[in-house]
């Protein structure tokens, strides 16, 4: 595990190993007992004990500034998640018609708000530039792919919280409803009604888009199974 730079490595353990356990452990003047007293083994043990008392990741040995970079990245992502959460709670649209054209006046609410924040808070802009220097000039984590993944992660955590609340109550009701949204797509939703303490609660657990033209009972049942599996996967055991 540890390279010996100034000591000659000798002995059967290093060169050939042992094929007979009686030779390896049967005589204190031979085998492993002899090897445990040799200088190279003692130095290796000292290095291992020193490593355990002050462990350092390999990445930090290769890049001493890595710990500071990780901390700055966490601050940057924490701010992004805060903005994404605010957009979701306020039901504000994220995207614009064209987000990649720098010359446009408006490239979507999310990107334009962050550009304003970069202008008002130089330290936030510096964190963004640091990430782009680490990876790529195109890597700023402001794309729809990234914030949609963050939204999906937050939705999963919310479902887990709801599942824990459901687990604490003895009675609950599943409600399946289907309706067409403003864009003309048929959506099937799953809601759960239960009492959180003494307060009635109704939570939306998920939505699924039904295939175009397939709004029969079989399609609804298939969609319902997907939504119920989503609820079960969040840690809620459905009985009854």
C-alpha cells in the first residue's frame, strides 16, 4: 500500500508469498512473525497509523485547493436551489422562447433573474466563473436539464415527507382524477387525503400524462398503477 523509497525490500513475503500455512504461521523465527519484525513492515505500519490519524482524500493530495472549491460549489448550488424553490412556490414560468441567444432581451424568467443577481452580487458571479474554469465554459448549471433535475429531487423529498405523515395515521384515502390541462394534454393525478395530527390534509403525489387518444379504462388503470408505485417507492406502505 505504501511505497518504501529508502529501504531495501527483501524477504519471501514480498517476493513469493506463502503456499504453506504451517510455514507462514508455525514458526516465530520464520514466516509472518519474522516479517512483522522487519524494518520495511514496521515503517509501513507507521505510515498507515499516521494516515488513519490524519486521513486525506486522494483528490486533495492531487489538488490542495479542492476542499475550498467544493465548499464554493456547495454555496453556488445552494443559491440555485433557493431560486428554483422560489420559482416553484410562486408558480413562475422558468423558460423563454430561446435561452441560448445572448442578444435577446428576455431569455426566460429564470435565466434573466440570475443574470441580474450576477450583476448585483459579484461574489455570486465569481462562484459561477470558478465552476466554469473547473469544468467548461459552457458549464454554469443554468440549463433546463439541471433545474428540472433539481425539481425532480425536491419532489422526491417532499413525497418522502408526505409518506412519513401517512405512516403515522391509520386512515387515508387515495383520490384519482383526470382532466385536460391548458395545453390540451390529458393528465391523471393521484392525491392522498389523511389527517396530519388533527388537521385534515390533501396532498398531490404525482401527475402522469395519458397517451394521446387512449383515455379508456385500461389506460387510466395503467396510469393509476404507475402513480401508486410512485407513492410506494416514496416509503409509504399501502394496505387495505
